[in-house]
C-alpha cells in the first residue's frame, strides 16, 4: 500500500510542476516580411490528455480568427505541440506548425504549403 501511495504522490507532484496550456495567452506574431505581423491572442481549453482546442485571434490587414485542435506531449516541465490545419484557400491553405509551452511562455513556428512562414510568442494572461 505504501509504494502505491508514493507513486500516486509522485504523479500529483509531477503534474503540478508541468506547464499547463489551458487559459488565455497574448503576444505577437511575425511573418516572413518585416511589415507582416501584429498582436495575437489565444484561448486554450483541454479536450483530453493529449489534445487542446485553441482559438487564435489577431490582425493581418484584417481581423482573423482560427480555431484549431492542438496535439501535445509532455517534455519535462514543458508541453510540445504540433499540427496541421487547413485555413482555407483565401487564408493560405494548409499550415504546419509547432509550438512549446513552458511556464508562462508559448512560442511557436508555422509554415504554409504555399511558402508563408512565421513565428509567434505569447505569455499567459
């Protein structure tokens, strides 16, 4: 019984130290041109142990809003994400992206199949 209790305690402590993706994030995104970027906001909610739903909003010559599903995995105290999303022909088609949440920082990179690339950096709000 004691070893089982110790194992449960270790799992609780580990889960408490791991970065938690859910919540509101705000920061900026930067595309591959110097004048291509701006404010970025994201609300994240957990779907299950390895998936989160994210709603990104920002401005790119016009207001945009995208909802995506993020697949993630624990990497030490961080959570690493990756995925692919079709934003529609008018918004550049299919994008591949990676991201990492560690503590109160959310950083990522994206690239479209049409050659658009960029990064984003946000902090927990």
